C-alpha cells in the first residue's frame, strides 16, 4: 500500500516516513509545499494521504478537496483543532502533532480499502 505524505517540517516528515515504512507501507513523498504536493498527487499512484494542514503558510485544503472528489482517503496531521478547520473537513480523521505512531498506523489501516 502506498501512502502519500505532505509535510513541510523535515523532522516530522522523517519520523512519519519511518513509522509508516516499519508498518509495511511504501511512502510517496514527503512533499514540502502545497504546489509540489498538488502536482505529485495528480501524477503519482497512492492509496491514502497524510496531510499537514499548514504547508509553509499555505493551507492544504485545495489538495484535500481534490482527494475527496477522487475518493482517496486522507488523514490530517496538524496542530490545528477540528474547530479551526473548514466545516466540510471537521468530521474527517485528524491527528495532533506530535503523533502517536501506533494510533496513526491503526487509523491508516482502518481507512485503506479492505483486502490490502
């Protein structure tokens, strides 16, 4: 299973990548800007995305909207509270930084298509 990773903080991206690789996933990214994440999301194949909400001052919502329209599940990873998100995203999975690797992997596994 391929996990798309959009995270602008180098060390956070490194830790996420390692946590997910250890759990058996292949990582696409990490992408550190909204522009690079948008471009890659349109050309790369992946099963789920983990998205930092604030990418170097730009909000990730255009990418989240595209993924939602394409039916690709995603998880927000951010310091933002649910109430800080646009209403259309408030009920979606969100993990606070720093993340709990066990809980994050469990959420990824729950969102992936069955049989993978």
